[in-house]
C-alpha cells in the first residue's frame, strides 16, 4: 500500500511530540529520527514523489490533535539496489487545548545509506500544567503556564560496522514563558532558567538497530547512547552535560505474540534549566501520567509489554507495565518511589502488508490515568 508507512510514521510522530511541552525539548530529535525511518522504509513509486497526509491522535496532555504534513521524496545517489530516498517533510499540528507544533524535517541519505544527515527547525507554543520539581511534587500544586520554543537540530552520522552508526549533533533552542499563574512557582526567578533561556550544545551519539520491523517489532534490539555538552562557549546561557541511554529489546512468543521491553536513563549534570529537565510521563514515558507530572534532572524508567498479535480478525491487544523515578542526581534514583504504571490496550491492523496498527492504550498509576490514541506501537 504506497505511502501508508509514511502516514503511520508522521501520525505517530505527531502524537509523540504532542505528549507535553515538558517533553517537547526533545521533539526535534524525534522528528529527525522519524524522518530517517521514513527515508529508510517508505514505499516510493517514483524518484520524485510528493504526497500530503493528515495527522491525528489523542493524549492526556493534548486532548485531540490534528494537522497535516507534506512528504517530498528525492534521491542524492544514482538509482541502485541499495539507494535510499531523502526526505523533505514539514509538519503542522494543532490540538484541542490550543497547542501548536510546527516542524520542518530535512533528511538526507547518500552513499547507499552509509551517510545520513538531518536538519530540523521547529516551533512550539504549548499551554500546559506544572506541578513542581521532584517525585514529591503534590498534585495540589498544579498551575497553568504557556511556554514557547524555537529550536533547530542538525546531525550527521555514518554507518561504521554492521548496524552500528556514529553521529555528531548540534542543538540550539530558545525557550520562554508567555503566561504564568500569578504567585505560582513559575512567577519569578526561583526556578533556574524558567523565564527565558537560550541553550546550545554539540553532541555525539552511537546507535545500533537490529529490529525486524521498525513499527511493529517482534524480534531484535534498538540501542542509542548520546551525550550533549551545553556550554557558554557555544552560546548557551547555562552549562551542563546531558547523558541518555535508550535500550529496547523484542522477543517473539509463538507465531503471533511478542514481548517488548525498554530501559531509559537520562541525566543532566550541572545547571540544567527548567525546560531541559527530564519528564517521566506522557507518550514516551509512563503512560497514564501527564507529561510534566514528575520532572527532575535525572530519570530512569523500565517498561515492558506483552503484544498478542491478531486474535479476532485484525484485532489484538497488549498488556503493559512500567516503573520509574526522577531525582536531582543519579545516585538518588530509587525503585521505592512507587511511580508505576499498569494498563492495557487494543490494536487494529490497518494493513497486514505494512504491519500498520491503530493503537488505543489506557494506563493507570498512583491515582493518575489517561488513554492514548495514535498509530504505531508505543516503543
């Protein structure tokens, strides 16, 4: 089914990027990753195809979200068996909570996919809620705020050994608060970098991918480790170093079912500002929690799920659980925090050729709960 895979990737991108502005500081990276997958796997009928798709989804942080994207495929290599398309993909998303997200993904592949480069400018205006910093922030402390972000991320990577890729990155972002609640925690200068902050950093990354299918994986692994260096010499208002390790594994169970697991660790060592703190909830964390419900300089989470595959016609299901924590330093991360999620969901296969699925998940944990509607698996 031509272009259906591209539609799935863009819709999943929009749902993930819209999980909260609290997580949106990494959304431009998500755009770059999605564009790379599009360029690797999209079905392109001709060497210069252009298509337009709708975007839709639902998360507790955004309510309904909708928008559109244009996908323009082109080639930097002569035609050959291992030639990969490059991609130009602007995306616009608007939500029922008056949140706006706009991205421009430029993804380039050449030398039969050995080299890969990306350029992702983005704009986000995202009314949201803030509860405080740390695992003990009470729900009663909730306050509304409206942040705005302009950002750009560029990256260059090369495949060096098998599926191992080594990359260089650079990120520049300006964050500011447009509206806050009078007398709230964000009204003033008590929280580092909350009013307005410019951050910039070079970074390095290693990635390894052996998944059998990008968006409906049953076997294989995906591992990515990255480090970014925010310093005044690069134009950053504050200095810190950001570390992240994201490891995912998949194992088939019988003919249809599968187990999937993920370990995620992130730590900001130094004077990381409010907008760059790690967030535990949302689409890319523990489902059921608002994206900004728990935040701090360090984060660790473990989540897993059982996926049934198709059981009744095209319909299947999942059962998932997760455990995580946030803390001011890695040494203070603990499993005793009891920040957990449990839940279940339904999957409907739109295309058996492309393994495209609609996802509806409901998660609960520590008094919180919410459902997510999008395309593609959670991880």
